[in-house]
């Protein structure tokens, strides 16, 4: 079956207005509209860096118990979490994979690093 949604765990997590921490979430594959329509948004036209905020707000379908993931929620992410979601987005939309091949620089053992795991890495030899 063709997978269109991928689970992730943010390295730090989103802290809501009540102080609740939200780290677990789901992102769906992007459609052409997800990548094209945000270019019409005045916030993106004024600042191209805002494109990723709009884009992630469209494709992150769940973040903990947050009622709705919108641009304000994405704006509230820590920089490390935003960078993580950007890489996660690129990986699943480029080749549908949530892991990358890595090689230990000391022993040269090859292993997979799961991008949908928490913070650090969960290497699978």
C-alpha cells in the first residue's frame, strides 16, 4: 500500500499556551497545491523565508493534542524543530523514506538513521 502519512517525534517539542509539550506528530505527503498556493500568500511575497511556515502548516496533520496546526503553531516551534521538520518534509517528499544511510567514520559500519525518531538518532545496524 502506498504510504501518504508519516509519524515523527520532534527533538524538542512545541510548547502550547498552557505549557503543554507536544512532540509526536504526523505529516502527509505534499501535493502540487501545497507547494504552489503558498506563493500567493502576502506573507510569503513579503518574505520568502515564510514559505516553509505556510507549507508545514498545510502538511503537518497532527502535533500532539494541538487542535489545529496553523502558521502560528509552526512559528512557535524552536529552530531545531523547524529544521527537523524541513528535513523530514524533504526526505518523505523526495523519496518517501524516513531514514538515511550513514557510515561510522571509525569502524566504517553502515547503518540506517531513522529521521522519525526522537532527537539524537536510533541507529539500526
